[in-house]
């Protein structure tokens, strides 16, 4: 019997399925708080969140009115912030071989009532007493006709945080040993007893009893916005569940430790309609009635209205917050695992030594080899949003991260024309992987232009060894870099502290170093090189764009990060004189667009040759013989060639300007890049859209995933508005004005 009892105790879980736990499981809630630097923990066994703010820990918990009521005593320092409707099925259970078949037959039977009012299971005796009273009343059996058997509960072990295992052990033992003829159980406990020891129900009914959500009074008083944001996410999760019933049911079942059918057996099919937190007068009145009943039966002390311990403003403010759109609503896709946890260290440490590339020709060959290795899995990585960890390891090992290191520092110092060609090659194989190292080379270039000799030697060496630089450039909601909130402040010892939040941090998740754009105390733009694992750094993969799905272009948060003085680069110095630095960053984006367009045109041609049917009654054996299609491919091919020609011309202009830099050459290079960037964006959008036009309806089948080309192009071409490029080029042609080279 001990084996069966052990199985019963271990195999039955007490987690309450609710929108509170669902909000955490869906991921938007913990990601939101991670962005804000608030540490949010979840203890499912206790149905409790823990919130750490400024070193102090608070809690929000939900449970039955009987369990939570003592914590609402004024001296306990908690407030009720919401109620959650809950119906659950309750049962009178007997042994499988019992002769009892109905509740009416309980007259003269022994009913097991847990008698030890343990702090771990405060409601066990009360629930059983109430349950049997209700069952007997419904069956018309007098309470005096049954015999109570006191079931002793042993003190709960440390592992049994809520005493649930001990309760399941006591009920199992009572039935299996014959100590009691029948026991009462509800929800997951009843399902578990039926599954684990084969207990058989002889009667059931549905009981309604709201869950009470309580919070630390100090949390409500000191950090009301935190409470409101949590409740807003709970409201969003409840709303999501109603529209995503199948997915929600699966998540709730998993959270409760039950099968989906067992969840319905325990809580009924109205569970999804009873997830939304509320403070409706009906539920408040129901709780008050329950408290009065528990007190009348000696299970509670002082009785007072729930209204005296309510904090009703929190829920109302949460509704307004959700309606404002300032809380992300969950999606069925969930969140990336790296939205809540960092990338494992082995991704950065388990690498072969990087290859040393010695020439432009060798660099092109290395890029072609790398492109061939990543091409095959590009579609599946996009479809599954599978992060390209292995592919980026190979990128570091290939030597392609050291391309821009000048020859004087041991690198190949490839031309911009060569680098642009490499970006086009890699992006044609996988547009997302093509974009990830763009900012790496951007910051290598910035070191060349503004770094000290010590910084150049160190960071160029890092790049040549295969270390990747990410980026933390952009902030949401600002008009320009002068409005940046990310700040670098000096300390007394000459070192610095960095604080701020960034978004669109493409590549930061995969990087050894994160260059962060900030303003110093003199309002100058600086670049701060921060190790990705430095204390106070959180890289959060909360990117949810429709395209470039594996670039991890989400958030990076920096909280009081210690920065040595030699990790700060005076980025502002680049713009004190004519420069091609801005054009350099832009041309790489143009190359990515051209690479995506090239891949789309190749896929379109392959599909038309192999799968597209010729027009009905056209007489052509193959669609590739259709003159209209041939003509359209000619148009698209010419546009692609023109985009490539403009790209090559612009790259050459940068190389030429760098050789003889002045306002004129820098301006001409910038205008050439603007023209190439504009045309590359237009061409990329046209070709990725035309893929379906020329290939036909069957090409839109999900299995081909050709829409990734359009999604990737559409989102990436928004990186810099094309209208700005046209304006600058037009201003030159009309007014002879070069773009401004200063910030």
C-alpha cells in the first residue's frame, strides 16, 4: 500500500488553472517586466507571483476565500485586488470495489473528514465538511445518519509547499485501508484520486467559489503601476483564452498537471468563461457569505466585510491600461525562449579558431562557401523562427567578421565593393542571416574612424578571432539621437555608468560585445562597448516582426552598467569632418535588399520551369515557353541588374571618396548610395511581390514559404524611409546641395 500511497501523493497536483497563471505562461507578462527591470517570479505550487523591486520582494497570490482570508487581516498587510470566478466539480468518492453506488446509500456509512487544521492545508476540514453537507442535502440523507471518521493530516514536508500531497495521501489511505467508506474531493484532487488509486464517484455536483487575488499592501501603496500592469496582463490573457479556446485549454491543462479531458472533469466546460478577474458585487457578496459560513463553523475568527480589505482602484486602472494599448496582448505563438533567458554560454565559447582571410578574392570565396552552407535551411528557420546559432558560429569561424579590420592591424581591409558583394551573396542565401552582421561591420568601421589606438588593437583583435559585435542603436518613441534617453555618466574614478533601453537591436542576442549608442554628460554621441554578459545587461528577444524573423531585433536593457573608460568611443568625432561613414552603413542595407530580390527571382524562375502550368488552351508544353512570362522575367531581370549596377557604382564611390576625402567626394558617395538604396528597396519589393504573379496560385502554398522573401524585403526596406533618399538626391539635382555630413 505504501507504494500506491506514494504514487497518489506524488501524482496529484494542486495548481489552480486561472488567467493569472495563463498570463505568465503566455510569456508577455514576464517579458514586459524584464524590459522594465522588475524581477517577476512564479511559484505555481503556491499560485503566487513574487515581485522584486529595488531589492524588496512583494507577492501577489490567488486562492480560495478560506485560504486567503486570514492574510487579509489588517496586521497581515495584504489587500484583495480582484476576484476570479471559479466553478469546479466536486465528488463523493469510494473504493473501486465498494458496494456503495449512490449518495443515498451513505446512510450508516463512514465518511472521512480531515481533522487536523494544518497551516499547510487550512481548508481541508472545512471543504470536506461543506462538501458532505451539500451532498447529503442534495440526496436527502440526514447528517446524523452518517458517521464521521477523523482523518489525521501529518505536518507537510518542505517539498509539499501547500500540503496537497499530504491531503491526497490521507484520503488515499482512508479509502485503501477501509478506514472510511467515502471521502469528499473536488477539482484536480478528485481527478487525481480517480486516476491514481481508482477511486469511484457515487455522486457529483458543481460548486461555485471565487478565487481571491491578494497583494502585499506595500506593493499596492508604493508601486501601484506594477499591480495595475500585472492585472492588465491577466485581463489580456483571459480575453485571449476566449478567442483561442483550443490553445488556451491545452495550456491550462498543462499548468494544472492534468490531461485536457481531466481538466474538464475537474472544472467543467465553463472554465474559459470564468477566467476574467472582476470585483462584481455578486462575487463580493458570495465571498462574504462564504466567510460567514466558515466563521460559523469555527474555521475562521473575526468576520468583516470584504470591502474593508479591498483595493478596487487597481483593477479599474488595469482595464484602462489595457484599453490604452500600452500592454502587449498575448499571441498563440508565445514568446521566444530567449525573451526570458540569456543565450547559453556554450554558444560563445564552443568555437573553432577563426580563419584569417588575406585578400578580397579569398573573402568572396569564403562568403560563397558560407552561403552554400546556410541556404538549405533558410526557409525552415524562418517558418519555425529557429534561431541560427550554428550558422552564426560558422560565420565567426569563417573569418567573415574580420573583413573590415585594416591591413595595418592584421586584417584583410577589404574594399567596400567587396564587402557589398559579400552581403549580397549571403543575403541571397538567407536574408535574415545577411542582416545580422551589418552592424558588426558598421561598428568596426566606427572604431577605425574614432577609436583610440588601444581600442583599435583590442577590438580589431576580437573581430579577427571571430567575436561578433551586436548593436544597441535605436530607441522607440524619439525623434532623433539628441532625444535619446540612454545616458553615460561619469564616476569619480574616471569610469562610467550606462543606463537606458534600446530596440531593433539586430544581432545583439548573438553577440560577444554590444556597442551601445548613448549621450554623455556633454550631450555628445558616444559608443559604449559592453560585454553581453555584463551585470545589468538584459538582451530580450521580443522581436515579433513579420519578416527577418530570426534576427532577434528586439530589446536590450542597460541598468547602471559599469563601464571602464577605455570602452567608450567618441563616436561624435566621426562627424566633425567630411565622412562616408553614414553611406557605408546604408550601402550594406541596400546589398541585403538586392540579395533578397535575387533569391526571390531565382525561386520564381525555378518554380515556373518546374511547377507552373501553362495557360489554359495556350498550346505551350511548359509555362516557361509563355511569351508574356518571358517578357515579365525580362523586366524583372533588368531591374535587378540595374539595382546591382547602382549598388556597385555606389560602393566604388565610397572607396574612391575614402582615397581622397573631402566635402565633394563624400557628398557624391552619399548621393550614389542614396540612389542605390532607393532603387534596391523598390526593386526588392517589386520582385518579391511579382514572384507570385509569375508563378501562379500554387506558389502561395505554405509548404514553399515563398512569402518569406516579401516579408523580409518589406520589413527590411523600412529601415530607412525611401522618401528621404529621394529628397536628398532630388535636392542635389535641383539645387546642387550635397547632404549634410554633420550630425
